[in-house]
């Protein structure tokens, strides 16, 4: 999984969203505080939550 610092992600927002997130790969955004968030395109996220929901149901 690719990672990028928050400042770089902010400065290159269009490229990050178009090239990195849109390709379906999650992207870790690392904040200065050391906390991280993960960006993922909507379709893979929906697939993940659907599988998780189905697993909870069974």
C-alpha cells in the first residue's frame, strides 16, 4: 500500500485522487502528528463493507 505525507497529498491533490486513489489501491495519508488516514475509491470501499456486512450476517 502506497503512503504519502499530508502536505504532499494536499499540494498534489488532483494527481493523488486521479492516479492513486482512482486505480483502486488504498492510499495512506500520514499527518504531521503521526496519525494516518486511508483514502480508498468508493467502489472498493463499498465492496469491502458489503463483504463485512455479509460476514456479520452469517
